[in-house]
């Protein structure tokens, strides 16, 4: 079992669909993150949860809705997406936020295509 | 303001040495990270530097100069499996990670 598991690996959805991305970490970490990765662009931080509390929302459109029921699970609910939302969505976890000595552990990502 | 820059793509030969540079500008600094990302896979942590100098981990070394806003990742005895993207990121005064766009490293036999 890898440290951070994301499902599904690939997702194709229409602009009117509703879908959810799931992330689970088995590392005993307290912080979880959603990142968006587009080709040839830096990683974009979307949301941060620390001890299940959302501590960061980087001006993400409301069509993306995160949920963190516990420190091990993180969801990203998607609805009425746009084609420009097509990207690789990466989940990550770390021991805590606010420290430089706690590297991020990433999942393999969900490759999202919006048609 | 803050910014970070690294080359888009580099090519090197199997068995050789390659140095991937990363420059950054920021008013507050809490360390610099390097990650490796193979195509279609998760980024994986390689190194963290918060003090000036060279940190060596096997074939990979990372260097930091805070006064120059400069870091590099040195890969020795290159292997085909080292073909990947290498992501540089610094942590600012608010412990936010600022990421570079990544350097795609192509290894040729």
C-alpha cells in the first residue's frame, strides 16, 4: 500500500457532470493538500487542511469543493467544470504545516479531462 | 515580490554528471526543496536545504546559497531511470511553498 493513494487515476467528465476525487494517506500525517498541475506550469496550491480544519483556500472557484472528514481522507468534489480545468490533480500530505522540515508526500494524481 | 526560475529542459548522457540550477527571489526564506517526478507519477522528495552548503545523498547532491538566491541539484553517474522532471520549490516566510515550473531532464544512451 503506497503512502498516499488517489482514485480514480483518470477521469473524463462533461461540463454538467458532478464527480469526486478521493485521497487517502496511510502515513499518520496531520496535513493534507490539493494541488493542480498543468503542463509546463508550477504546481498550484488549491486547498490545505491541518488537523481536519481548512487553513488555505487559494482563491479557488466554487466549482471545486473540498471535504476532509478526518486526517486520513480528503475529497475534491467537482461540478460544472470548464475545459480549462483539465489537469493533473495531486493530493499530498505532510506531518504538519508551518515547518520546513516536513516534506510533502504526493499521490500519483488524477488526470482529469473536461469535455 | 517572489519568483523562482529553473530551466525548462536539459539533456545529458548516461554515465555523465548534470547540474540543474534554480534561482529565486523572496524577502523571507525557510528552506528549499527538490522533488523528482517521473511522467505520470507522483513527485517524490529528494532534498531539503535551509543552510548554505552542499548536502550529499548518494548520487544526488543539493547546494544552497541564500545570499545569492541560488540552488542546484547535482546528479552523478546518470542512469536512464533519472529521466524525469525535477521540481524546485522554496518555502517563504509564511511557510508557503513557491514552486518552479520544473526541469525536464532527458538522458541519452
